[in-house]
């Protein structure tokens, strides 16, 4: 410390920068030749390349930056990093508006637009600053005690009022125009933090050849080395950092991610980080993402995230101009900015005196140094006094003065007399807290280190090590040494040969520090949590009311719950609670830090998956034809299915669907049913396997035949239904419903790999290989005769109902033909290799032309299945048994299968259970709707009167009326009875007659012709 | 097995359609400068899944080696001779790849009793990803470590990209990778590829067989 | 969370789907009792500590796996193919 | 001191000096008529209603940490009674009605905000399923409205109507649903129960349950043995562990559910909204943060944290539904441990052990249930018979098949 130059610089501020009156004449890491114009609240200002918004504002003498959350007190810039609680602004405008952006982290770019928030009408004159006058009322938790009368006023009056006042900035009100990216990265050693410890660790690990990722939240690498006047091996710290960075960049297996925040630590070496790829630009370059979310997997991690300085708790400590002492040094040394014309230092450590020295070195005026310790090293005192500064030891700052910014401090000396000292800047140095946030993410609690009066990492998850200031080792020498050692150890643990070099010589420093958790007698409100306006008096109140456990304190006062997660406030709150309860700080404990370390844009997490790309869209093989022909599609799971194919002159969807159904019932239609799951089951024990997974018997199914299949869950309810076709002696093809295809495959694999591994079964999903088309209607066979190659006899005799066979189409293209029907018509399903799906569809349309073929979609398909009383997704909803759906009779009696026992539970065999029936409106013009509940005609609506529910409805072209199927108590016994379909959410109450669920061709004559 | 070479097409109607559909546009796209990515659509390939029957893996290996000159690689492997090869898919399961479906026509019969063979030639869309930024591109979607120390030519993975199931294998140290994606997902997969490749600049081409 | 599939290597848990405790044994066969089936389907030890559980590598090799994991810390002790575990159980029964 | 505008203003003038602890931090007595294990919302509400409704005040609530340290303090604050099955409907409506009068009843402002719960639908099938549920609610006299697309647009014009992968077609809204300041529920019940004589014992972990002749006699705790006539377990998240102390296996697994809050912003959304085509639901707190969540992580866990896969899934849902969220930042995410039951519905029942009662299996529905769970559990404990509104929540329903499976997912807890 004493080695630092103390002489006053010749010209305190830049002579050429009249527009940046607080910019020093020289020095700093900014580029003075690259001015950057920006605006704050519409005011045009200029900064330099290399500035943050905060440093540029300070360079322009702007101290008032925002208004506080609750009391709307004027606030300025407290810090120079990601811990900033006060200087939050709205950045950019329109669809790119970003509320609550830390001015200390926003890299200045040409044209930057910033607006202050949470004020009206202006930052300087804020109407709600009246809240500050009401602060005696607005103590912690006051709202739990009032606003209760009258009850209805909460939503109408009190809450809207509170909500409007709360909330800081305004979110954008249009969709985010930028793109976000994701990337995965893997490494041996992950180093978190680009300060001296992190750089040392990365160098030690990187030199060994290990794959290293260095993550640093700053845009310039070096951490505190950029902010301090320090020496390493005879060079300046900043130069050392630059050399380290250059070497790291030259190592092929080292990746440096700057402008990147490691925000979360997850299980098993997984980490989340967000890279602000384009936030330092007005608009991202073409094709470039705004931000990229990195998912990093690391074998080892070195935490070198540094430390955060602690404010003092005294009256008016939130006034613009009061700053952390380290931040003052950052503005002086890195940005070449004097944070005030006349600065005072309030310190409890030797570290604070470093700020005094740097102020002088930068040409600033030092008004005073107030040290809470009774004695300070004489050399330090001499330095300050030589510069004309008032020095007070064993005293404290009790209060501050100033309107919208600091104009004076009120100092209490060792004799309790109050002295007012004029100054426009105050630097607070009350010790540093290691950043223990990340190592807490895996539920590890930090432990108290009495030597440094701070929490340090406790037991870390295996593979993780903390170094440097993050481990409570604050001296530069310790940072370099512990970083290098940890980096080498991590690389060695990954199998590399790493050596550590001797730690270079650093200039001496003193860590002497006796924290003052709060001043004894503050003058005015003494803030603990700046952003949430939690004062020391609120902690006292929480204590008085029994909210003494640290989590209760946090929740009652909102201490540490603001956007900074209490980075500068938590310990102050704990220490006051410790004092009030007579405990020591570690007994009070600490709250759990949660990810993310700093807030992360929601868009970054979502990445590519938004809008139409939220989830994949699956296309059916006939999609191109359908599009060409004006099809209307419908989302069905991930599939985009053709719903109906409107033709000219049709006025609405119902017109079209009726025409499609009538055409199928009278002539022929074709429908893409590729979305069904298709599973090839082969193997010696294929049949035994099918017998165990299906509830109905298959032992008698011959080769060349297909059968309806019901699968139950082990709890006895229906899992899915489909068909199983026996294509060969040991070769079956099973279909599953569109919605359940993946679930059924997983279930079959479970049975094969876990339950019955003794069975020789091979499963292969062929859902994607085959395009499958239902060709249905009286002319289906005629149509298919022109598709299936001539060698195959598909006559009714040779290929009867439920037949299946391998055939060829189009002159030798292999295909599968199944004579199965969902529509109740003479129908086939033809499967062709998917590449020929488009061709086959066009060929079928052409082949069916003479018979008046129509394409039909899922709507017509659904109408026809309802006309036939076939259950589908609305009935097979995970709450129904086979018996409920009228399938009880087909279940096997003499075999064990999944779900056999549980389906016999009393509730499932209760004769009063709602079961499947059909419904017809008594007034044939009435429209039915699914979701209506059934009530007796004379029943008053009540839960007790509920007899069941309509599950599916359709307008039946065959019956010229709406029809429905549904579940109703004792349905099959009640055909002919009338009940109400009660649908109050759509204002309907319709009398319906219970009937058979099979409305069309109940004798199934059409199927077999 | 489909045999396009021998099909006597009854009409010009019966033309196969690319699994990529109309999504890809040939040519140069994305950021200007030297293209970092080359995307080559692999058309007309033969694909089949082989699922070994219980306890017959050794016999399967022998027949594959003797009759087809192929070896079934271990978990996570891909064994290729030119454009023919086998890619591990699951325990006891492989994806057979050949320049055309025709080249795989003898497999089912030759492996009868040893493995269930299922044609998948139409079920997947294939793309080859190469170019100086190929690895960086795939890192945007593939959670598997593709660094040369962890993954190289002859390695394969079944995983997902952008919520879409893929099978990928590395062809050479260039690096170039082949990616197979289920046909119905091809359009969405392509949308992701374009999104991810745009910042590197990319070119699109097609090869047959 | 990362799960090391014995076939595919370490993958994010998002590639897997979860079933639950691997301890309950399905009472196979026509002679199984409803009580035993009820216990198999519904009752769980749900330990705070080590559990052997069934996962399915849905987005990978479609293998069912038995993962031995601590439910308090998520630490994974082992991952085995479910087939091997089932086979070992059976041979244990036979012996 | 009674809370009122008068007392608040009075204390403002007196420097807030006269406030006293909101509840007594009691030391455990030797014996109680009823010991409630678990000082969460449910346990505290149970104690309150035991005292208020049944005059039973010789009651201790034992909490291993501090009150409200479990799920009542880490949920997404939603209250609603929009269920579709008869086993659930009367219970949750009981809860809703208790919420509506809670603050005046316990003299504590828990900020019950009936701003509406809107479930979006994206297909005809989903619309009909919602109609089915809404109609069931209406049968029970509960408010439910089915909105079309334009009705939804009027409420939440900022969501994606034009470019959505799964277009919004409408929604089911329960206007009486809303949010409640979660911590305040625990504190308010604690204060009200304490005022009626209940002992709230913090830092008192139950380590064993003593039985004699098939009946409970008390609990072993970290602060010694406490005799009890009746023991009531109200420890969702850890129910299996407590049940394990008496060798009971439950149809429950413990799973982690993550929750999220964004930075505070000026008012954006004035209802609770759920996405019907992905895992995302959202509301805005009075402080301005968007509070949102999605699906459980899906694996058994007792760690109060989850993993990135689920986080991305939730955010993708959020961006898909509401593309303006992109630049808003996630402030914090955390996890809570859920009792996930085998049919997705809770258990409020006696056990086979005399005097031992179980309140468990809440899945992620426990918060909204707090008043009714306390009310019905107190009834069960006091009278030894289930309250009519909770009579379906039997432990033997898995054996009888009287499941209450709203989603139809079956015996797999992580799918509910």
C-alpha cells in the first residue's frame, strides 16, 4: 500500500472532454479515441469505448440513476459489477426494451439508449417519492396487518395500487426480435472467473494440455487486476492479465468465454452459462444470436468468482454518491473516471485506504477518511493528512446529506461529537464476502470464517474447488498461488501432467480489517438491502415479531429477494439479527443461494424453441399433395394432419366434412393414417409376447390375418388399442394410436427387457418407413385393383375382411395390404415405403377418379368412427376400462397379461359405472357437444345427479343429425331412455335419447362385401 | 426391400420423393465470407435395422463378415467400408447403411434366424455435415462430446438434436458427420440446421447413392 | 443431472424417461394374488437415500436401465442394463 | 395486538415498538391431546381448526425447522377449485370458500387475490375436455366459463395468436381462482392457532412414533419424547419417511418440482394463465415478479433443487406462449419436494394404527388445499370420521379401484 504513488496528478480531469467533466486526463483501460454517444432519459451524452453505462454516466457527472423499489428514494451507482442493487435502467426501446439492466454491466456502445425506471413523471421529480414520507407506516410486513377491510377492496383498490407502484422497470410489449442460441461444451477443467486466481488456474491447467474452459462475466478479462494499481512480477496487474490471456488464447485446448456468466451449478458436473454475444452492439449482426446459453459438462471445476465488497449500514447510506470503495477504485483505475469532485472514505479496513491513495493518484480531492478502528497504520494517516484530508479514527459516518445526491456526510468521532464534512462522494470499505453463491447451488452451505469475518465455501461437491478471493484468500499472492495449484490439481485429476511454477512476486498489501456491521447511532434510515428498501429498523421489527430464523427474516422483510439476491445485503441483515438475538453469525445461518447467479434472459433458455419451432412438426407422406390441394391441417401431438379438404363452393368445414363422409360411404375415399405407430414384432416367442401384452387372445390368429388388439396398463385401465397383423409365422405388425405410439413402444421394450427377458422377441419401429393410407368405401376394391400389381388377388374371397398380405404396387414396389376398417365401410389400409408415399397417394387419387374418389381428413375419419361407435382418444383417456367401452367380452380368460388382476377391482366392476352408449338429440336439429354431462330429465343440476359425460360428437351425414357417444351409468340397459346433455359452459341443455353407440350398419354387412 | 433399379414403373407417377421433401434449398446461405459448413443431402441410400436374436450375436458376426464383408461394431461404433457399413444403434441392434436399398436385398435371407432385418431405407433422412465449423455447428444441438479426444471417425451416437431423435456417426477426421433423422421430422430438423448454421455461412448440395 | 448409459456413455437426464423403484417384482402368472399385484403397482418404499430405479434411454439406445442413486444428493452409484439386473435376480432365485 | 389500520398507524407513530411475536415460540410440553407433525401450512391450519371448530386446544405443532419452511413457502401461490372429478370437487371448493373468508377469520392479510385462473386450450379435443371439467364445476355450483379465442385475446392480448406452433383456441377460466401470498398463510394460521392456545414448537424433529397395542402413544423427537393421544402426520414431501417409522408403505413417491420467478417489472398480466400445449403456467406477484413453473423433474428426489432439462422445458413453453418474455430475466429458481401419489390425488385418512392420522399425497396441489386440508383433517382427528368433503381421499382406494385420477395417467406418480 505505502509503495503506491501518492502525488497528485497534474491535471485532475481531462481538458479536452468538456462533455465528460469527470473523466481523468489519462489512464484507464478505455479508448479515448473512440467516443461513444449514448442517451440517458433522452439526454445526449458521450462516453468511450471500454466504458460501461455506469462509468460513462459517472464520467458525465450523472449520479442520480434510479428510484428505489418501495420508497422511491433517489439512487445512484453503488458498485462496478454484477452485484449492483441500485443502478438499474431500462436499456434499449420498443421490442428490445430490457428492464432492470445493471448500468454497471452494460457495455457502452454507439447509440445506447437508457431510461431510468420506477419514477413518474421524471427521475428528479418523482411523485411516488411521497412514499418516503410514509416510510414510518410502510415498515416490513405492514401489508399483512391491514388492507383487509372491506374484503372486496383488495382486488379492486389496494392490490392494483400496490402493483402499479411496485415492479421497477417495464418489460417490452412486443415479441423479442432477436435470436438465441444454445451450445454444449465439454471440458476437463472449468474455471469460473477471469481474475488473478482464475487466470492462474486456467494457465496451470491449460499448459498441461487439458481441455479448459474459462468463463468470465466481464467483457475485459482480468477481474480486479483491471481495477487496482497492483504489481505482479514487476509489471502492472493489468499487463500481467493481458499476457496471461494472450497465452491462454494460444493454447489450442483452452476456450475463453468472456461476457459469459456461469449462472448455475447442476448435478454431476453440469453447468449453465450465458454468453452475451451481441449485447455490446446496438443490434446483433445478421445471423448472430443476441445471447447463447452454454451447457457445460466439466470433470473438474475451479471456482474463482472473486468476492463482493460489503457496504456499511448507516443513515442515508443509499444516497447517490455513496459507493463501495473497491468500485471507486474501479472507476478511477479502469475507466479513468472520478466518481466525485471531493471524495471521502469510510473504512473498517486497510483496504479502504487504498481507495484514498487511488483518489489522490488520479488527481481527485480527498475530503476525509473515517476509519471505524481506533488506530490505523501511521503511514496511511500521514498520506491522507498530507493531502489535506480530515482523518477520523474510531468514528463512523452516521448520516448523509444532499437532495438528489450526496453533498455532505455527518461523522461521529470517538467522542461522539457530530461533524459535517462536505463531499460529493463517499467510498465504503467494510470487508469482502467471497462469492459463495455457485458452490451453494448444490445445497451446500457455506461456513463462517472468523479470520476474515465472512462466509467461505464449505464442503464442495467432488471435483469442485474454490480459490482466491472466492475461497476467502484475499491477497493477490494467495489468489495467484491457490489458483495455479487448483488448476494443476484439476488437470492432474483428469490424467494430465501439470506443474506449477513459482508464484510471481506481488507488491505488499495489508488485510487488516475489523468489520462494523452497523453504526451505533444512525442519523436517518440505514439501509441493509438497497434494492428492496429494507432498513436496519425492518430487521429489528422482524426480530420483535418472531421472524428470527434467517429464512423467516428474509421472507418477512424481503431482505435479499431483489434482483441482486442480496449480494451486498445478506450478511448485513444476518449480522444485525445475530446482534439482536445474542447469537453469533454462523448460528443465525445463511439463506440458500439459488441459481441463477445473476438474472438470465428467458429467451436464452428457450433458444431456438419458440414460435413455430417450439416443438418439431411431423409431416405425413401426403403432405405435399394436401398442401397443393388447399387442405386445412390440424395439430395432433407433433403431427400436422390433414383435417379436411375444402372444395370450391363449400361454405364451411361442415360442408366439406359432410361431403367427404358421404363420398366415402357412397363411393370411395382415401385418408392418410401414417401417423399410427407401427411396430414390427419378430422372433420365436413373438406370439407369447403378444399374448402377455394384449388383453384379448391371439393364439388362434393365422398367418395372413389381422385382429383388433387391446392393451391394458398394469392398473387395469386401457393403455391403447390397435391392430395386430400376422405377416408370417413369427412376424407380426402392431399398430398403436397416433397419440400413444411412443408410449406403447416404451412399454413393449419394458416388457421385453425387464419383465420377460426369456422371450426371444425383436422389436422394430417401422412408423417412419411406411406410409399408410386407408382406402375406404364401396369402390375401395375397385380403386385398389388399379394400384396393387396384377399378380395379387384382392377379391373378397381371396382377401376377406381382416386379411393381410405383402403385395407390390406400381410395378414391383413392396407394400403391405390390410383389410381393416375404421369407417365401417369396405376398407383397406395400404402401406408403401414412405419415399413412395407421395406417389402412391397421387396414384390412388388417379385410380379412384372414375369412382369419384375423395381425399378425407381426420375430421371425416372421426365422424365415421363415431357413427360406428369406435372408441378413440376421448374415450381411451386413461380413466376407462375395457368393460366401460363395451370391450369386456373380448378379454381373454385363460392367460396372464398386463392389467389382468387390477381390472377386477370393485370400483371397476361396479354395475353403476358409466359405460359406453350412443346419444341422439330428441330435436333432430339440436347440436350436441362433447363435454356435456348427463342428467335425468327432471333432475336439478348437482354433482350427485351427474350420470356421465358425452365424450365425442359428430354431425352424422348418414343420419342427418348430430350424434354422440359417451359414458353413462348402465348405458346399455337404458337404450330408448331420454336424459339431458347439460352443457352450461356453452349455454346448452339438450334432451337426448340413449341408443346403441353403433349408428351405421350395426350388422357390419358393409365391411365384408 | 425396395428395389428401385428393377421397378418397371407403371407410370411416371411412381417416383420416390426425397425424405427431405422441399425443405433444403441448394446453394450458399447464411453469413457471408468463406462458408463454415457444408451440408450434403445423401439421397437414395439403403438402410435397415438388424436386431440380433437372443444368443446369436457371434453367428451374426460371422455371416456379416463372410457374406457381406461387414463387421458389427461395439456399442457407440460405426464400421464402414466406403459407403457401406453398420452403425451401432442399441444393444444387439445395428443400422445397416448401403449406397442403395438394392445392396441390402440379400440381408434378410442371409441372416434368417440370426437377426430380424427391417428395411428402413425410406424411414430416415440423411445429411452429411462437414466444413471447418462442423463441430461448432453440431455443438449447438448435440449434447455428446464430439471433441477428437472423445469422438472420432468410426464413432456413433444415438441422441437428440433440438428435441428430435438422431443417429449420427463420424465419417472422417475432417471432420464430417452423417446424421440420420426420422423422415417425418426432416423439415423441422432442417429448420434447426439452418438456424444453427446461419452464423457460420453454409452451402447445401445433394449426392445420390 | 448426468446418467452414464452403459452403452451410450454419459448423457443428460433429459434423454431418459423415468419409471420408478426397481425393487417391486411383478407377480407373474395366473396364480398371482390381487394383494400382491396391488402392492407391486402401488406401494413404494420411497427412501431418502439410496434407491435402485428404472430409467429408459428414450432418446438414445432405448435400453431400460437400473440406476442406483441417492435421492438426497442425486449422486449416482451405478447404472446397469435392466436385463442384466433381471437376469441376476432370476439366477439368484434359482440358486 | 389485533391488526387493523388503526394499530398500524398507531405503531407508525410509535416507531413500531409495541409489536410482539406473531406466534409463541413454545417449548414442548410432556403431553398433548393431539400432536401434529409438520409446521407447514397444512399442519398449522389443522391446529387452528382443531381449536376453532372442535375446541381442542391442547395441541402441539412440531416443526423440525421453522414454520413454513416446506412447500407452503416455495410454491407458485395459485389457488383454484377447477377440478373435474367428484372426489375432488367439493373438497377444493370448500378450500376456495375458506380462502374467500380467511383474512377476516384469522385477522391476517394473506393477499387473497381472486384475479382468475385461465387454462388455455389448443385443440377441439382439449376444449371438450375442459368443457367436461367446467360443466362438472358448474354442477357443483362453482364458477367456470369457457372462452373462445377472442375471449382469451381480450384478457391476454400479448400471447402468441399468430405464429404459434400450437395455436390458442380458447380457454377455461375460473374467475374466483387466483393467488395468495404463500408465506403469509403459514404465519397467519400460526398466529391464529397460537392465539387459541396451540403450542408451535420449532426446531423439533420427530424421530420415531411410539405405539402400544396397535395405538400411538406419542412421538420421539429431537427435544425428547412427547406423549400424545393422537398423532397427525402433515409432512407432505416426507410422508413416506414418517410412515416408515411405523412400517407403513405408502402409494407415494417424493419428487422435485421447480418454480421460477423473474425480475420485478410493472404489471403485465392480471390473471393466472396455464399453457395447454406445454409445461408452463404464470402469474405476476404483487412485487412485480412473474412467478411461473412447469412440470416436475420426474425422478424421485429429496433434494430441493432440480436440473437444467426441466428449466429449459419450462422456458421454451413460456417463450412459445408469450414471445415478449424473451428479454425478461429469470431471477431465481428453486425446488420443492412433492408427495406424488399414485393417482395424483391426496390422502386424508386414518391409518391401521389407532390414533395415527395421515394427510399426504398432495402432489403439486397442496397449497390451494391448505384451508380445506386443515379443516377436514381437524374434523377427522376430532371426530375420528372423515369430513364429507374429503371422504374420497381414502388410503384404501388403490385396493378398491376408487381412484381419483384427473389426468388418467395411472399408477406412475411422475406423470400426474
